[in-house]
C-alpha cells in the first residue's frame, strides 16, 4: 500500500486535466450533435485524450507524484462518468455523454461506456501492482490510447472483411473487421516505436514494434466487444516490462 501513497497531490495539475477532459466531452458531443463528427470518432477522440493524453500529462521527473495525480484525476472522472451514466436523462449528463455513448451498443449503451473505462482502470492498476513501475503503466496506457483510437474509425469507413465477436453485456453478435484490426496493429506498432529508447537502435526498435503490433492486433481481434480495453494493456505491460526492466 505504501507504494500508492508516496506521492503528493498537485491540485492544479489534477483539476486542469479533469477540466480539459470534460471540455473535450462537451466539444465532441456538440460536434456530433451538429452532425460534424461521427459518434465513433468522437468516442475515440475522448479515449485518446484520457489515455494517451493522460500518459503525457502525468509524465514528470517524479513517478510517485505522477502516479498519485493520475489516480486522483482518473478516479474523479470515472465517478463523474458513472453519475452521468446513472442519470442519462439529466441535461448535464446529456451534454457530457452525447458524444461518448454509442447507441449501436443497445441494449446497454451506457453500460458499455463505463465498463470500457472500468476495464482500462483494472488492467492499468494490475500492471502497476505487478511491475511496480509507473513507466510501464504509462506506456501501456499510451499504447492502448493510440491503438484503440484507430480501430473503429478505420473499420467503420474501410472495413470490408468483417468477422463476428461476442458482446460482453448481451447476447448480441457484434462485428469487427480485418481492416480495423490492421489499424489497431499499426497504431500499436507506431506507439511502441515512439516509446522505445533510441539507444536500442533502429533495427531493434522496428523489430520489437512490428512484433508487438501483430500481437496486440491479434488480441484486439480476439477480445469480446467491450473487453479490448482490458486485454490490450495486459499484453502490452508484460511485453514492455520484459524489454525494459
């Protein structure tokens, strides 16, 4: 437990991150409401902001403070999200969630939203507990944010070769596409290549990044709808730990 309590909370850092993320929710919701942004694109933009954006925002020379500030900020955002999902008819909830909830996830559109958040939180907490390395946890969040953000927009626009996947919250059959999974792999490969130390050398970086891209794409394609936010970090974290620790 002491591992989690060694850092100090920076109220300004946490508060500003929460405010910016919520402003992003409102902006993407407004753009979607005006018909200028697809719901899938809006949702993934929000995922990038919270995951990849959070990984960068809470990246200083003090890992203990980074960890504590991330816990506080993400915890607060998750509580706000849960309340909004619990009372979706409230005016403020509608403003926050109209660019975040996919009605295609019927009959549990709000459930799929907070479950995806919970899956991400559980996986990242597990990585932190196992490896006790905020660097590995941060990298896992960054890879998830970039890789997951590309799959749905690419799959929706260009997916011609679909395959069925099970749904976590219902018996409904969902579909992914090989094109979308390829985009996930490309996003994972690019983000891993960005994160690896330059001292590894270009050949090693490209080899590792390509290998992890293939593995992460396969895991995403296999995962039930709603659980890829759990499985991708649980694969990324051990791989990065094996390479870097």
